[in-house]
């Protein structure tokens, strides 16, 4: 069966060259990206991909968000360049790259909608990527609702990538996060907070059937099923400043039911228990194969190899493995494979 890696990362060469011309001094995540040859070098990427049978990749831009990467006046132009470059790779190497995920400059919601529309209709993007916050602002505000509606109307998924930096301190008495806690624990937390804000802002009631793919196995949500379930069934019982019980009554279903509508990937850094936990929570129809390559100690093959090994060790039927490896991605993205 074909293995469609639905969440791995790239910086196409034209995009990389432009970034280096505009913002040559790397920040924390840019420094990480620059250290991985597979991010920009197609020959290296192809050598890694050729280690695995029937393996292909849906391309997405690597972190950080564009608004954190370059000065604001360049964000929208850089988004267009990134999408044009990924679309060109898909056209040139369709067997290796059956699709790409569009990137957007989210500081300008109107421009992001225009670029999303262009990418979906003219470039053939299979969906779009957003981040868990836009320079610290949540995406549950009214200005981003039209973007979600656009993807709903096109019946294409939204990939959610966490973002947080060391400027988010671990404690209020400090001014920055230490020991890369902002990444190790902060990113799963960011994903979980994003999911909760989408649920409680009634996004799924407004746009039923909206497809949202959460990176890294749905963050913390599967592990905290009890708190998300019975815990949030009592929303408002712990708060005096806001009457959340009104909101709870307005929701059409239990909070837990909405969280199960998200889709999760298998990019879990080689953790079998986490993979099993995500599978148990979301179910086999809402899990997609993803590796997070090439951000591993071997700069590519380790996460792909370990993720495949773990999926194959879970005792799943061939039909369920096929759903995870290819069928769910084909269905979600309307791939022609």
C-alpha cells in the first residue's frame, strides 16, 4: 500500500533564497531549519524518500509562521512565492509529491483569503496551513471566520501547526522560557488550546463537517480525554467572573463530541504509546500518516522509519493500516492517486 506522508516540511529553494535576502539573521526556529539539508536540497530529500517503498509526501512549509520570519511588508509576497514554488514541485514530481498545503500571511486576513482562494483554485493546493496563533492572537476572532468558511465551502482541510517561542515564559516571575520547554511542552499545549477555542467559539456548529488536521497527534487532547469529557461537562462550575453554563447550554453537543471531529496525524516523534492514545481517541477514520520529517536526529529517515514501524506494530488489520497510510489522505484531500 502507498504511504502518503501528509505532514512533513520543506523550504523550496526560491523561497529560501528570498528569506535569506530579506531576513538573513535567523531566529530560533529559522536556525533549526537552516541546519537541516533536506529542507532545501531535493537530492537529499529524494535519497531519504527512496529508503521507503511506495512513499510520497504532501508538501508544507516549515515553521516558523511567515509573520515571525520576515518584516510585515514582505509576508504576502513571500506566501505567494512559497505556494508557487511548492505547486511547481508538485507539477514536476507528481509521483513524489501528490499535493501541497498552501501557506498564508495571516496578519492580513483579507489577503490570506485571497491567497487561499488562488492556491486552491489556480494552483491546486489540497488545503491550507495555519498556526495556533497569529503573533499571539487567537484565530477564533470574527476576522478569521471567512477563511474557515472558504475551506469549508471548498471541502478542503486546514492543517494546524503549533507555534510558540521562548518569549512565552514558564512562570510569571520570568521573562522567557528555559530549556526549550516552550517547544517540548508548549507546542502540544498550543495545539490543545487552539482546538478548545475552536470548539467553544462554536466553529463546528457554524461549519458542520469542517476538516481540521491537528499536528502531533492532536496535542494533549487524547491523553486528557477525562478532563475534556466529564471535566468540561461541568463547564462554569469553577468560574465566577463569567457564566459559562450559558455557553454549555448553547452548544449542540458535549464538548468531547466536538473534539472527536478533529483529525490527528501520527507525527509523534517515535512514541508508540502516544500513537496508540491518539488512535484510541480519534478512531482509525480520523488518523493520517505523517512523519514530521526532516526534523529528527538523522535529519529525515528516523521519524519516517519509526512512525512506520509503530503503525505496523499496533496489530491493526490491513484495511485499517491502509486507511491510515493512504485512504484517509486520499479522501480528505481528494487526491488523484
